[in-house]
C-alpha cells in the first residue's frame, strides 16, 4: 500500500509539472487557427480571403476569372516560361507581328522567342490596398502566422495606390509573381529570407540599407509614371544594402538601378537589363559580377524618379567608381550607347569604373562602347580581357568601339592586357597617363570573333606598340606610358619593338616642344633625331661620317693645297679634320684650304663636333 501511495504521489507531481506544457500544446492550434480567422475591420472581403490563403500555407494566388478581355487586363500577366539562352534571332522574334499587340514587350530589347499567348488564359488581377500588405508584414500576430516565414503573393494588383511603406521592419521572405505594385520602400529593413520579383510591374523599389539573404528580380518593369518605353523612369535603388547571398537580375527595364555602397557576399548576375543609369559606386562584391546582354545609356534628357539627367556627357550612365570586386567583373555582349539609337553616340553611354578595385579580371568581350569606358585609377589584379579566342564549341568574341569612343586608363594598374594586337579592339583615343601594367598577352593564330566576321591580322610588336601609344593625346605629352611599355618590351626580349617605342616617344616630345615654340629644345631634338636617331640608331652617325669624309675629300682634292702637298685624294685630311681630337699626320694641321673650300671646311669641322658630341651623349645614355 505504501508503495502504491508513493507511485501515486510521483504521478501527481509529474502531472502538476507537465500541466502548463500540455495546456500550451493543446491551445497552440486553436490560437493559430484564431489568428488565421482574424482580420482588420477595414480589410475588404477579398483581402480577408487572401489572408486566409496566405495563413493556410497556400500561395496568395487570387484573381477574377470572370473577365479575360485584353482591354481590362492590367500588365503584367502570365507568360510561358522563358528560354535559358537569349540570341539575336530571339530579339528579332520579339518584334514580330505576333507581339505588336502588346507594345510593352518591345521595351525588353533582349526578349526571347516571341511567346504564343493563345493557350494562356488572360487574367484580371484583384486589387488590394497597401495597408493590407503592411498589416500582414508589420504586425507581429499576422507576420508570425505566415507559414515558413515567407510571403508568396501571386496575381495581385496594388498599383492603384500611391506607395507601400515597409521601412525599418523585420520582414519574412517575400515573393511577388505576376503582381502590379506602386512605389515600395524598404529602407533599413531586414528580410529574413529572400526577395523575389517575377514578372512584376512596379513604379519604383527603394530598399536603401536593406539586409536580405538573396535577391532575384526577373522580367520586371520599374515604370515610374507608368509611361511606355523609352521613357520609363522607375528606380530600383539598393543603395547601402547588404545582400548576404546572390543577386540575380534578369530581363529588367528601369530608368536607374543603384547598388551604390552595397555589399554583395555572393555572385551578382545582371542579364538583359535595359536602363538609363546603372550605379555600382563604392560597392563591395565578394564574388563574380557579370553584366551581360544589356542595353545601357541615356537618350538626351531623361528624368528618373529621383534623378534629373540634363547633361548626358557629364553623367556616368554605368558607374562602378570606387567599387571593390574581390573576384571577376564581366561586361559581356552589352551595348553602352544612347538608348534611342546607337548612331547617336554623342549622347550617353558613359561607363565609369574609376578607382574600382577588381581582385580578379575585367572582361568586356562582345560589348560595344559608344562613348567612354573610364578605368582611371582602377586596379585590376589579373587581366583586362578584350577578346576571347574561339574554341571547338564556342565562337570567339571581341570588344567593339564606336567612332567617338574613348578609353580612360589614367593612373590605372592592370595586371595583363589580354587580346590580339588588332586595331579594331581599341578605340581611336585612349588616355594612359601614369598607366602601369605587367604584360600584353596574345595568342597567335587564334579565332577572336564569330566565324562570319574576321578581324584584321595581328600587327607585329614593332608596329603595334608605337601605334597603341599613338592613340593617346599628343598634348600634353606624358613620357611615362612610353617608358613603361619600353621597360616591359626590354624585359621581354622585344628589343626592336622597344627601340620603336623609344623613337616614338622622342618624336612626340619633339613635336610638342616645337609646337610650344621652345626653339632650342626643338632644334636639339631634330639634330638628335637626324644624327643618332635619339640614341637608338647610332649607325646614323657612321653614315654621316662617311658622307662628310667623302665630301671633304672631293672638295679638298680640287684645291691648290692638295696639289702643293701631293695629296691627290685627300681622304686622310678630310677624315682628320672631321673627327675631333684625332691626328693622323702632323702636317695635316698646318694645311689650310683657300678660297671657297675654306668655308666648306668650317662647316665640315662643325658637323664633326656636333655629331661627336651627340654620339658621346648617346653612349652615355643622355639622349634616351
């Protein structure tokens, strides 16, 4: 009996201890169901139903199937899946007759094969209020009831309202698909998951200081005032944001995309972007960054939601200045030009990478630059890749430049220039003051372009490097690039090319001194060029010596002094009078030519002194 009592006491004690936990478990489900059934008094019936969809763990796909008239269809709407690869043929298909009924499609310059909408029902999106969106994301009782801490919204229209403010909040993961939105702000908020926009039409998205795991934005238009391209003025602003994973932007149309001062821990991949401005200034990117298949530039005067563009020539349309790329940056198959017409290359197209730090390589193969590519002050640890050689399964690709394009490399530090020695791979003007680099690398006989397009043959080093340096402005003259190239060629054993570069340097210096009316310097450089080739062609002094010795002998032999001293040829006399400090015979110094020959030998001796002095200067290295 005592044992039974002790057992009963233990069971009662356990029951008392476990009662609170059992009560919590028993009431958790009713509380959860109660939250799903609750709603705010001002919510509409459709918003209440939509909240029930979300709370029950379903994707918030709520639309009105009653109407399928195109005139009542808010864009965007459901489209068939996209192909993985975009091609030039796809661009042509995007402008085919079938897509002309949908004018906004032409705003995507790299849209894939024109979709067939006949088998897809047209949907009318259901309107909800921004307050409803904010309630379920900001209110803890609603937010904590969202399953898996991720809100998925499909086929909803919020665009008829002014804005959605989600600033300084802790938000669940967000996924919007086939949705229209007004301006959305998420300043200084934290998303505990990923942010996904798929086939979304939004006025502007401001997420300055946002912290998020991953960002994926696909086939989304930032419309701003909502007018059709090419005047969309919406903004995607992620200034100062922190993305702990990857950034993927695909097929986006906007006026401005900003990642200024942003931090991206994973890879950043931007494909098929059509925008006026792309701003990556002072960003830090820990992995590879790729910008491919995009069209970027300004059409004269443009007005983004927060930026007035009045002078395209002073605006960096693509700006990476001060950014830090720990890995490789690729600008592949992009077009940097006026958004209206590539022929209007005097407007826009500025690509700024000034003071950028790239821990890997910068690849610009297949891209076309119509204005300025600014790499001034940047540091590229590995390669600046201008062309990729073709392989068995892939065509080659090379960079292209517009007629007025300029490449700024002032104060840049480049590991290696990679590409063939072909004029077409460089613009007509480059700025290379204080440029430093380690090597130029090319592969002889490689296929650097598409099979249907052939690049001119490579120039030999002795022709290529003087040509490349001549692309820099002649005034003001800067000797540093020439010295850097000459030092590299000398170290590489390309002595003939190093000589050609040295001569080109002195030619440029002589032209500047003459143009600045510095007469003494101009004359000395002309004489140095003529007598010793600036110290690189010492054989010229030998040629001049032979010429003057023979000319002096021919003049002397016709004088009376030659007859009196029995010197019918006069070669020894001519040689001795031409070369300073040399005496072959004592009596030569006592012979004096008379008549007109006397004046010739004044010139003869002076020429000998001049050539001798320049020769000594060349041997001592003073003329190089």
